[in-house]
């Protein structure tokens, strides 16, 4: 197997990221102590021990009460929450005059807020790329229910990028004087493709509000909302720095939020609500979009996490991820069985240009038959590798990558009707084709040894 000297010769910039090795030894020692090869950073980031200690310290040294009251413990919690909002805006280079931060449970919670509140009506448009997480796809159900038109822009093989002609044609379809929402991911959680942020302005000038899903992008890339002014930006913090789980945000432009109409009200979201008068008045954002009591004891951990990332620096994180991804791509695609059949088929770009650290693939045997992803899951787990298998909640990219046609899918869905469709039934229905894939994703504290462990595992599948 090619070794470190070959790696560093090919990716010399990795040498400048050794701060992360020291950080890993100091702040993530459990990884090596437990012999864990963690390769699912797109699923979730890992937290540093120092984040936990700092969070505990904040809790131990203060008394926090339920926010939004005048008493001192409540005021202390309110101050923390408001400071964290400011810190998030600063982190994403967003002007507080222009943007606000609505706390949610996760990115999906942020997406649901947009979906249920966007004023879709007959004649309106929801335009989205095939390459999207299901929590973005799910918004189409709100659009359908309210009579808006839903249109998908396809991705093209082999790189799974969006075809520019289809994109331009899609953007030309904004309905004049109507509500038009365009949604795409800054980075695909399936293929790692980074879609251009320049599309935001192109879409704006053609009359679209833009939802930019940055959940898979911001763990290893800086986001500058001063330069790329997306309207709705969902985030999950655990994906960036591992802890806490259960907190996300919708970073949103104040002008775009004005359009949203919430379908209900809850504790904390109104200025006045009356039982006898059957009336309520929604508070302005962010309060009007935050149902009930916020997770005020965990919110301080968000600021600690953001500081942690900033101290390491995106440049270092990005460079490290780029080098390790490149090495994975180079070496995986070179592996061949004695029959000459390549061991892996990678879905997405084969080099590091405009892509992040998620590498999605299937393994094939010497007769070119796909390995069952459940076998790969089991075999890799046995050597302590955490990778992910399935379709990663991104069926659009998966269907194109795996060559599953609309006709095949329609036949399956007609056959099963409204009954539940299990994974096994679905697989049988599409003729035992590979219906899922294996995703290996590197991130913040990945190192050369992690990637080598995966390559070593891959070679055990060779015949
Ligand atoms: C691109 C993308 N969008 C949205 C989500 C949803 O995030 P969550 O499950 O934290 O709500 C994910 C999660 O993997 C993702 O990768």
C-alpha cells in the first residue's frame, strides 16, 4: 500500500496542518485510545474534551432560569442566548441588521419552519435540485398541499453536478409577482459536490428566494453571508463541532422572514393571544419562530464550539480534508481485482476540485457484482471503522448515481400502493441492483492513519 512519504509528496500542504494532530492527541485522545476509525463526519462531527469542560464550567459558575423574564437568573439565560445569536451571525459574516438567527432543534427543524411558513399558493413555484437532503425534499409536500408547482433540476453523471443549462432554464421559470423558492445544498451529503454559491445572486435577479442548505458544507468550509446573501440558511451545530446535539439554527434574512406565515402559535411566539377573542399576534422573529422554551442550558455550548473551530481555522481544516479526500480518491480508484475489475465505483468527482470530504461508492467483486452494503457495514464495523451505508437521506442523487430510473421507481410504488415498503422489498423490486451506497467522510480531526485503515480494509475485499 502506498505510504506516508508518497502521500506527503502528492499533498505537501498537509504538512501545514499538523496543529490538528496535536489537537487530536490533546483534545480527542479517546479516538486513538479506543482504536476508533471515525469516517462519518458528514453524519456528525466529533467534540473536543475542552468543549465539554468549558460548557460544564459555564453551568457550574452561573444560575440560569427560564429566559424572557425580568428576574436575574432569567436575564442571565436571555443574555447568553442573545450573545450566542450575535456570535453565530459573526461566525457566518452576517450583518445583524440584515440577518437574524432562529434557534431550532437541527437543520431539519429549520427547514420545516421554512416549509410550513413559506406562503406557497397556486401559481407559486418551488424549484430544487435532485441533489438535496430529504428535509429539503420534504418541503415539496407543503408546496403540493398549497397548490404550488414543484420542479426538480437533475444532476448529471458522472460527477453528479447540476447541468448549467437545466439550472438556467429552471431559474427562468419564476412566476412574476408570485412567491418563488429555490433550494439547493452548498455541499452534497451524497457525493461531496460543492454547488456554486454564485447561483444565489443569479436566482435573486430572476425573482427567487433562495434556501441554501449548508449543513454538510460548514463543517469544513467557511460561509460568508456578506458575500453570498442566501435568504434561508439551515444549520445543525453538531455537524460542525460535535456537541451539543439537539441545537440547530435557521439563519435568515430579515426581509425574507417578513414573507413567512406561521401556521400556528405557541408559548413564546406571540405578543398577545386570546381565548375569548380567538385571536393571536405573532412576535417578530426570532421569538415568533421559536416554539416554547429554548434549550437554554445547551445554547452556551454553541458559542464554545464556534470558538473552537475559529481557533483551529477553516483554512487548516479545509486543507487537511482536501488532502485526505484526494488520497482516498486516488487510491480507492486504483484498486483492481486480479480479473481487472475495479474494486470500487465512486459516485461524484474523482478529484478534489469543488468537492468536500464525503466519498460515496460501492464495492464490486471480481465478477463485477456489487457487494451488499449490509455486508460492508458489518465487515468494516468488525475492524472498528465507522462509515455509513444507505442513501443518506438523499434519494435524488442516489437514484441517478445508481441508475435507478423513474419508470422503475413508479412501477415499484404502484405495486406497493400505500402499504409500507421495506428496504428488502424495494431492493427486490428494482431487480437486486445496488440500491444504496457506502459513504466515507473525513473531517476536523481525521488523520492519515484513518484513511489508511479504510484503504487497508478495502484491500481485504480484493480477489
Ligand atoms: C445536507 C444536509 N442537509 C440537512 C441535513 C439534516 O440535518 P439534521 O439531521 O441534523 O436535521 C443533513 C444531515 O445529514 C445534511 O447532510
